[in-house]
């Protein structure tokens, strides 16, 4: 009778059948025993002890029992709703605490509009002060932007003094279903994305990243829960560059791979990483492959997809510094994994090819690739000559610096064919005007053609030199004959008179001496000096 005095539903049941056993009816009530005892105490005239933690269960039970004002004045439903509106909704912390309890009565709380009321309250407060969601994630590449964001949404000191719950509760205590719904609503209502991303990352750290990746002791149920959280978080994270640190995105990707998340989830993380790959570190790229083999290998296909996303997101002209950073990053990654004794040649070769592709865009020298190859050969001495040639085939010797060329010339670990190519490359660098053309990949037939062309050119030059020597010999023979003829003419001319000597033409030998500039003005053959007679 006491319960019927407060509950319209119980009163209606007893009116139909006064002897009705209420145990079957009360068995269908979902709230816990503490809430039901509180309702019974209220029916006995005690003041209800309503709090943030029990207000939503009380409202749900009072609504189910129809404890309304129409049945009894100052009834429990009205008193619980007043407490909810005046004590819970105005406070960020109290609203989150109430929502946390609502998980056990979520369907009824949604039907009564309690969840929507909590969402509206939280969204209004987040729009007014996004710092309630937590500080934005620090990103080295976006320091200036984050400082601007702090200035734009920093609450004033006066507000801090009068807000009791300044140390705010975060949304990480909520269930995944509630957290997903509230974050989507905040995105729709214009809450700054850097603060939303910060809250999402905190949620991920709490429910997924806090456990050790690949821990085999984790139960199947927990693994499924973590996988569900990761797949939901990936959809909530913004795609804008710099809102989430690249290292944290790589960590999420590793967990997604280990937990066997959906391909869409892994692809989403890869796309976000690709947009800011220039901010990554070498450790970030060390993504182990999830195969059946126990060797330490690396997920090359994942790295290739990330690199493809980076190249597809930016053009070389607009992001040339980023391309340079990525090229340097791949070189360091190569040098890091080259020392791994268990690293397969095909795996290493795939990464070398990726590095070479980036180098074609940046026009960067190949010294880093050469150093990584040298380290790999040093740690893998069992490689055959043909295998070494296969690895070195990707190396562009034309892009090596002079120091690297000198080192390669003395490097006994390199294959012999690379030594030949390196020698030709250094000659091209020293004599840029030569017409020698060195192709990037030169097989044996091409090398033989080059040698044959060089031999033909040398033979041709030798023939030209031989012809010149023969011509000079003929000229010398003519000159010798002229010299002999000149001597005989000189003896004959000593007996002639001066008039004949004056009219006589100069000899061919003197003419040739004049052409070569060997006759001075004193001995000019065209000038005859008359001696004056000296009178005794």
C-alpha cells in the first residue's frame, strides 16, 4: 500500500486484483537493489538521498513506476529531475559522472532524453572552453599554431577562481558507445578539431595503448574490446596534418596490425601518417611484419603504402623540404636495418628501391644509399658476387660524391663490375666535355660495345698520326735535297760577276728559310750590299 501510494502503476495493478503478488512484477525492474531500496525508503517517508551517481537510475525507476505529480504531490520523479537539471547539467564533471553510470541503463536513459540533455550540456561547455577536453597534442612542426590555439581558447584568471571543478573530468571514463556519440556531436557543432583530437588520443591511450603490444596473455575478450576501440577511434580522428603526432599514429597502426583490425582502419592510419611522414623518426618506421615466421622482419608493403600516400598528398615543388626530410629518413632507416643479420636481401632491396625513387625527386646524392649497402655487405658476407651485383644495380654511381667514389674504389666488398662503373663515373666527373655516355644499368653487351668503340677511336687516331709522320718525313727529304743543291750553287756563283749575282733569283732553300723566319735583315737574300771601293 505504501508503494501504491507513490506509484500509479502499482496502484493500478492492485485496483484490478488486490491480492496480486507483486514479486513477479518487481522482478522485471532493471535498476540495482540499492536504487530500489532508496525508492522503498522514500515510500516510507524518508528523504531520498539523490546524488550524481544514482540520479539517472532513480529517474528511470520512478518513470517506470509512474511516480508522477499526477499521482502524488512532490513525488520522486519530479524531485529527481530537479536535481538532475540543477545539480548535474550545469557542471562538466557531474554530467560526465552521471553519464558514466547511465551505461547500465542506457536504453531507458536515451528514451527519457537524459543522454541528449547531457550531450547538449557538454557540447555547450566545450564550445565555450575547448580546454575542458584537454590541451592539444604537442607537435614539433606546429608549435606556432598550437601557441595561437592556446591564446585563442585560454580561459581568463577570474573564471578560474570561481569555477569549482576547474580540474575537469575527461571523457575517457565513458563507454565506447557514449564516447563515440559525444565526439561526433562535438565535431558537428564546431568544437576545434585539435581539442577533439586530443580527447580521442587520451581515450586511445587509456583503453588500448596502456597494454603491451602483442601481449599473448591478454584475453580474447579484451583483444576484441581493444580492436573495437581502435576501429572507432580511427573514424573519429581528423585527417588534418599536425593535429596528432606522427609517432602516436605509428603506435596506433602497430596495435591495429597486431589486433588484426579491419583493413579500412589500417588504411586510415596509413593515410594520416603519409600526410606528415616528414615528421617521423627511424624508430617509427620499424614496423614488424605479422607473418608466421619468427625472424625479425619489417612490413615493407605497409611502408611502401605510407610513402605512396606521402607522394600523393604533396607535390615536389610545394613540399620540397618535406621530400628532403623523407629522403634522409629513408636513408637512416636503411642504415638502421642494414645491420640486421636476419634481414633478407629482397626486403633490403625493396627499401633501397623506395629510397632511390625518392632520390629521383629530390636530386639528392646517393651517398646514404651507398653507406647502407656497404653496411649490409659487411654484415652479410655470405652474399655471392651475383647477389651483390643485384643489390648494387639500384645504386646510381653518377650521384655519388667524390669522397664516396674514392671510398668505393677501395672497397673490396663491392662487386667488380661496380668498380668498373665507378671508375668510368669518376672520369666523367673529371672530364665533363668528353662525349662518353654512361648508362645507369650497363650489362655485359653494352660494356663490350663501349670498349669496341674506344678501340676503334684509338686505331683511327693512330692512323692519322702515322699519316702526319709520313708527310713530315717527305718534307724533310725535300729539304735535304734542296740543301745539297744550294751548296753546289753557292760554289758556282763565286766565279760569276756581280751583275749576274744581282739578277739571279734566290735559291729555294733561302726562300724556305725566309718562310720559317730564319733569315735576318742582315742576311736578307733579296738584298745585295755593294761594297764601296777604298782608294789607296
